[in-house]
C-alpha cells in the first residue's frame, strides 16, 4: 500500500540488572516474537502459536 510506513528501532544495552536470587552465570530466558503469530522463550524449546491476529 502506498501509505504504509515502517520504522526500525535498534537498541543497545549498556547494563542489565539481575534480580537477587538469580544466577548470573546461567542464560537468561528471553521472550521473543517471531513473525506475527509465534512466541518463543529462549534458550528453551517452548513456543506458542497464536491462532488469529488480535
């Protein structure tokens, strides 16, 4: 469509605060979105597919 727009945001982390009780030597579990309908938690194998656009 000729009126569609998109913006790209690139972020750089300088510090990460880790709550007490977590082992900073272990990988962090990060929730990621792939495409429009799939959520994944890295570094695990867990994923969830959304059946419809919300």
